[in-house]
């Protein structure tokens, strides 16, 4: 899925992020002093817990961005697979100074992205059978947007929007500036000959009534109490997708799903996911 997900437009962002991570570490002076460039190490990456594993294609990318063509990477599972504690997921062979510097960068990516997938999967399982789809948000770590959203997909969730261009969203600031939801939609229509899909964020039942009249692709019920959301959803026709957002937890998501929205969006799956535990074990070849 990695090759399908990352296009010619988004893959350079991954390269830039990997380059930044390597630049942050600077030179590994310790390894350069102890090892020569001709020393070769073998490494295995091992899961230290039962977990989904995400980010394995980044191993080769990190090594290649370091200018190392003399490496061999064998991925022993498919990215997104569920693995058991103690299971080896990848084998790597390459120059010792390169692998020693690359180790922490690689493990940071895999641990974080696997954690995002794990937490997403927990939310997806919590609403299993309801038909509700779990969405991520734009609450991603700077620079990590596309990788985190890729991890959400592998965890069984869906992407809300990858960037501000993919879908327009009228939020409270836009509506307040325009004077009403109808006026904000009119401004958007005037700005774009071919308007991208539109979502309208609603704070009250009156907002929902006004939004429905504008026929957007989606209406978001933002931080409403459950009684208000239940009533609001009866105003939204099947032709318009509905989304519940705001302070969703594993304890509340099922009751929210039972209200019948199309989507539930959760910022926590990207910004608060616990890191999954993996280790890289290195030894001389």
C-alpha cells in the first residue's frame, strides 16, 4: 500500500522529513571513531509486544537518503500486518557506521506509526458493526501528516482530508466573518469556478438547519452534547454525510456511533498514540 499511497507529489515530503531527522542527529562521531566504513553489520528489527507494524518501507528510504547503496533490506511481513511479541519483522545488512546512525531514526518512525495504527484499530473495533467510519483529523505532528494518515489507513480508519485543498471546511471563524453560513457558502462559490467538496462545521441546531439548506457534501457536529447531536442528525438527509467530532474517547465512541452518523473524527489517533515497542538488534556479519 505504501507505493500506492505515496504519489510523486507526496513522496518528496517523506524524503524531506527523513532528511531532517538525519540532519537533527548530525554526524555519529562515536561510530565513525570505532568502526571503519568497511565494517559490515547485520540487524534485525523485533517486535517487543503484540502490535501492528507500520513504516517498514522507510528502512530502505532512510538508508538511501544517507547515500548508502550498499545495503540489503528484507521485509519479513507486509506493512500493516499484526505481529506477535518476539517476532522479527525485518532484516538489514549494511555498513556499520550507516546502520548505527540510521537505527534511531528508523525505530522512531516505526514505533510512532505502528502506535498510530494500533490506536486507530482500537477505535475501529469499538464501533465494529455500526457502519460508522473512523476518521483522522489535521491534528498531526508537523511534517508527519502523510505518514500518520497512512498509518491510520493501515489501522482500519479513513482519512478526513490530506490537506486544506482537498476539501473546503467552513468553520466558526469563516461563518462569523461572513455573517452567516449562507453568506460564507456564497463567498466560497464566488471564489471557485469548480468548488472542491465542502464541509460545514455546526455548533447549534440552527446552524445545522442552515447548513442543510446549502447542500454541502458533509456537515460536522462539533462538540455538541449527545441529545443535541441526536436531534441534529434527524435534520441531515441521507444525501449529506454527517460527522461527529470533539472529545471522542474509547469510552464514548460506541454511544456516539449508535446515534447514526456517517463518520466520527478523532484527533487523538494521531496526536496521542502511544509508541509501539520494537528493537533493532545489531551484530557483526
